[in-house]
């Protein structure tokens, strides 16, 4: 009997010691644990209080992550009710890290909060007349709880009409690092048209700026950009009122553009001096190529000085019209090439019909290309190449390392196109063929290997992947574009 008692005591001590050894995370300093808690969803962060006495105070003192817009679906747990918001804010000492509020929440629900790294995403509740309480929003933004705001996302969703920029926004000018404005108007103007001084919206610390479906004049946009001396990434989608844009920035590294096909759209862009620019991204509607983007409706972009530019895309048929000195492109087609453009390494192309001639012209134009992603809606011409390019092959230096061919169906046009690179790309590391159909047999893939003559490939170490077509992302287009523009650690042309 005594032996049983001794064994039980030893086992308890052993279990207690094991628990202490396994709970290494609780040994971390409070500030580190606080950062971890602040990254958790709102409910999960609050639940850490019940883990142990060690964790009880952490949630209340960690930067608050109150994200009501991206909560789990009801199946994963009850949503936070609007009546619970004041209690959450009053029980938390702050500072704030993120505050994201969806359309079902109203200005009266957020009257007190503390912020050091505070992220407000405002999707205002729509009133019966189609408007919303602008005064309540402005009062909210003036709350001392938002002092030190670092991230601001004002999204005025439809069916609201364009909403004037709240007058309280300039008070965050000394702390904002990330700003996004959707469906807004009334930006400060240098010509006095809005009655505001352009210096009211100086954002000396801002690094990321998104303008989505906003109405902004040419002078207002230039004043806004001039007031962002350390801006690193700029996203403009669907915005209008500014026909011309001149980029002179010592810090910009990434630009993303998509212009509506209206008379008020962005028509001319001059990249006059951008010594740090790396990415220049575009989004257009392939179905409108050659129609909506014809003639004077084509957005024209002149790159005068961007020595570090290495990523271009997506270039579609006729959009945009790009000029590098004497070299001119209309979308994915080279119009004139009097000089090569060094530095560009990543290129994304969309064609109506797959055309090897057009791609070879682009390779001549951009001799440093390393990654090429191509999507074509139709197979197009035969793309037979050997007789036509017999003499060119010996002189054309193809530096491509990765080729992605989407909508691959294994027809004659696609086989001839891919076989050109199989036979001539001597440093190629990967050819990714995204299949047009979901399921193919191993026999079909083996036949494609024979037709492409992979055994005779120029690059002996090259890998050939036949993969299902990537699923279309369910994320909104503006979020996908924002990631490509603002997150320079990601693939500029993700497989989505």
C-alpha cells in the first residue's frame, strides 16, 4: 500500500515537471506574449485569460485586436454583438493594434478606444435614405482614443454615393503608415477648389497608399503624393478625375494601376524619376481588349527613369501603351523596338490568341527576362517555328528560367509554342503547364512528353509540371491587387 502511495506521488511530481517543461511559451516576456495575443482573433485573444494566472492580465494590456469585419463565420462561434463592443473597449487598457468594423456596426458603438497601432476599417451602416451619419463618423475619428493611429482604411461601400473625406483625417498625418480610401471624394486641392490647404493631408510617415474608386483631381493627387516623402507602394484602382499623373519619388518601390474606361479616367502617366521602383503592375479586362482600350482610350505610360524596374504585368492586348524611350509596346505587343530594355526580369502576358512571334519580340525587347507567365484565351495560329527562326536560334540568348503557360490543352499551337522553349531555353529550370481541363490521364501526359520532345530539351535540369488549373480566388480583386502591390515579399504573379 505504501508503495502505491510513493508511486502516485512520484507520478504527480513527474507530470507537474513535464507540464512546466512543455509550457515553454509561458516563459516568454510579457511584451512578446502580448504581441502573440494581439495577433489572435478577438475572441481567441480574450479566451487566453482563462489559461492560467500567468496569462490572466496579458489580454487586457496587450495591443487590442478588435476585428469585427473578419470574424469567423457563425458556424465557428457566435459573432460579437454590437452591444458587446463598449464592454470590450472599456475592459481593455489598450493600446489598440487593429480595429476593423463591418456594416452592421454603427458609429454609436465605438465611442471609446485606445490606439497606438490602431486600424479602423469603416463600412458605414446605411440609413433608409441611402446615406449615413457623417457627423458621427467624424466625431469617432476625433476621439482621443484614436490618437497615434497608424493604419486607416475608410471604405464607403455601395449603395452610398461618393463620400467626402472626413475633415478629421488630417489629424493622423504625423502617425499614419498605411492608408486606404474607397469610394471617397473631396481630397484637399492646391487650387483652392475644395477650400482646403494641401498641407492638411501631409503624411510624412506613410508607406502604403490605396485609392479605390475615388474621385480626385490632378492637383489633389499630386499634392497628396508630394506630401508622402517615404511612400513605398501606391495602388490606384477605378479612380477618376485625374487625367494625368507624374511620378517623381525617391522612395516608391511598387505601383499598381487599373483605370476605368470613362472620359474622366487616368489617361497619361509619366514615371519621370523613380530610382527605387521595382514593380509596375496593371489590371485590365481581357474581354474589353481591342474595344474599350482602342485608340485614345488606351492608358499611356511613359517610363523615363526607373533603373531598378524588374517586374511588369499584366500586359494584355492593347493595354496599356508603354513607352521606354524609343521602345513602344501596346499591351503584350511590341510596336517598335529601337533599343532593348535591360532590368525587366518578370513579365505577365495575356493574349487573345497564343502567338510565338509576339513573345519572341518581347524576349528581344527584354533580354534579361527570367520569368514569363502567359495566358491565352484561344489557341491561335500554328506557331510552327523551326523554318522561320532557324537562323535566329543561334543568336537569340534566352535567359528564361521559369515559364508558366496557362490554359494548356495540348493542341498543336500550344505544343509548338512550348516546344520552342523546350528546345532553345538552355538555362530553363521550370516549365509549368496549367491544364485547361481538370483531370487528365497519365497516358495523356506521357504523350505530351513525347510531342514536346522533352528528352531532347536544351536544359537538362529543367522540370516540367503538368498541373490542374489554379482555382479562382474568392478574395475580392482589390485585396488580391493590394497584396501584389504592397507586399513585396510575395510573388508578383501568384498562381491563382
